[in-house]
C-alpha cells in the first residue's frame, strides 16, 4: 500500500488515499470535508510531498489514527479544519514559511501534546487548538500578530504560554479553561505593557513579565 495525494493546480493538498501496487484506490485514507462514509483508521503516518503549498480545508479531518505528519518547507498555510479531530496525533512541527493556521485547524486533537512552530506564523485562527486536552507546550514565534477567539479553549494540560510583543490582537476566550488539569493557575508570560498583559488583566489570568 502507498499513499496517493490529490493536489490542485495551486499546490493545495485536498485529500489523500491509500492505493495498491497497481495504483487502484484501496482505501480512502483521509476524510475530506463532508465525506462521512469513509473509514479513516488505516492511515497512521503521512509525509506530505514537496510542491504542496497548503494543507486544504478538512484535508485530514477525522483521520482517527493518524499519529505522525511531516510537512515540507514549501507549505505556507494550514487551512480550516485541516487536522480537525485527529485524536491520535501526538505532536506536530509547523515548518518555516507557514504564515496562517486556520480556524479549527487542530481542534479536538485530544492527544496532541506538543506543537513546534519553526517559522513565520502570523495568524492563529479561531479555535485553532481548542480542546487539545493533552497540549502541554507550544512556542509562539515573534511573528505572531493575532490569536483568534477560543484559540486554546479547553487546553486542560496547558499551564502557561509565552506571548511575544508582536501579538496585537487576542480574541475572546482565547485561553478559557486552560490548565484545569493542574492545581496551579494558568499563566500568561509576556512583556510588560503588551497586549497580552492587558488581556491577562482584563480576563483575570495570572500574568508574569518576561523581557
């Protein structure tokens, strides 16, 4: 078995399929948006080919047993619900060049423990990491300017986050119900007089200054 990808003329990965040695579709490996009839349990690991510029809307949504994804450096955006409800995914590295993480992109990835952002992400969409209950660590690079509404809502294992001074907008309830698995309060770490500092004060979130 091998993984075959559907990539449109703009380089957007729309879906993936498992094919046999003859190239015939053996199993729909990834459920696209609205495709509810396919069993997604077979696909466990994916290396996305070079030339892909974006992970399309719902491309891997509901791929229940997907544990590992390797993205090439040419990817510039991760669209809405790209990895929605991939509850076996435990970690993800977002490569250089990605500037946008869409709404619900990793929402409900219950076993996602760590997110490493290597590049130039500017925008983190609404509910992008909501309900990632196992998420214990994520780094936000100094390119991030917006954190969407409920972006990290329900990240029960996330006890703190460092927010760079570049962030100019934080949406409502972006960190609601974070750190609830811990006996210690959730902490925002950010520069003094930053948008994050004001957000923490306005929402009653524990705040600590970083330089």
